[in-house]
């Protein structure tokens, strides 16, 4: 997936720093979104995946107006855990790289648990 960095995506706007470059939380968001896109509709109806672990190195800054591309490749499936190798790239090179693990859950049961009724 691709994204053009906006002012709202910056460390200054997110209050995670003072510089007007792509903020680390937004880099994580892009990697998570790429993992969800990679899953697509390859999960049974009534199920979804939720975030479990993020291991990501943010390696380079990206200025406002620049385009980045996030990619996720499914590496392993261990029971309900799906681990993806993720990267975020810019025309100048690698912006971030790492792994994201998501867990397959039954959506209704997960929401009931979140509401405290399970």
C-alpha cells in the first residue's frame, strides 16, 4: 500500500517529537495496515485478526509530501498467530523494517471479552 506523508502524519503533529517528518507511530500504522491488506478476505466469516506484537526499526526520515510504500509478507502461521515480515520504503531507500504478529480471533467473542461480558 502507498501513502503520501501529510502534516498530520509528522512527529510534530503527533507530539512524538519536534520535527516535521513521518512519525514512528504512523510508520507502525502503515505496516499494520499492510499486514491487514495482506490477509485480505482469507479468514473465515465472523473472524478477524488483532494486533499482538510489533517489532519494527524506524531507520530513516521522510518529509511531508513524499510517498512511502508499506509491504507485508506472511512468514509463518503458528496456530492462530500470523507473523509478517514488513517494510516501509521511500524512493531514497528503506524507511522501516521488522515483523508484525497478528492473532486470528472470533470477532463476537473478542468484542464480548473487551466489553467485560466473557
